[in-house]
């Protein structure tokens, strides 16, 4: 189970929800139509460096507003998110970005999805 992250925007409290809905919202907002394009864009932001450019701040604001929308169906302006979440609590950015990356689909070493495991129900001995 992913860690729950709570943010406060506009006097309301929101639990961020990550998953496909956030990836879809981000891709639509940024004009991408594939996971690969979105991934390349995220890599180009160098979020792990710690120094947030305006492009990275815009992305993180969009990421948080997408996670709020995915979990609550409320639309929040990403600029308001930057002001009220990131500028008020910059240490939260790392936690949010880590939770976002943790929500990505998991694959095996070859990059292929893990095969479904079949539950074994041993036949009772007679």
C-alpha cells in the first residue's frame, strides 16, 4: 500500500492519489500520447537534483493538482498548488515525487510486465 500524502490547498485538505489517472492527466496537460514521451519529459526535468527549475516547479504543481483531481474530482490550479504546497513546505516535494515514482507499473528485469501468478489449490488426497 502506498503511503498517504496529505496536502492543504485553499483551506481544504486533500489526500494525494497516484496511479494511471495521474499519468493520463499529466500526459494530456503536457500534450504527450505515450508513457515513453512522458517519461522522457520527466527525466529531462532532473527532479532528483534537488534544484527545481521553473519547468520542474510547473511539473510538480501539475503533478500535485493531477493527484488531487484523481482522488477527489476537484480541479486545482497548479500555480496555486505551487504557492500553497511547495512554497509553504518544500520538503514535501521529495516525498510526493517518490510516491509518484512508486506508483508506476512494476516490471521484471527485462522491462516486461511480471506474469500473473496462478494460485495453486492442491487437490485433497483421497
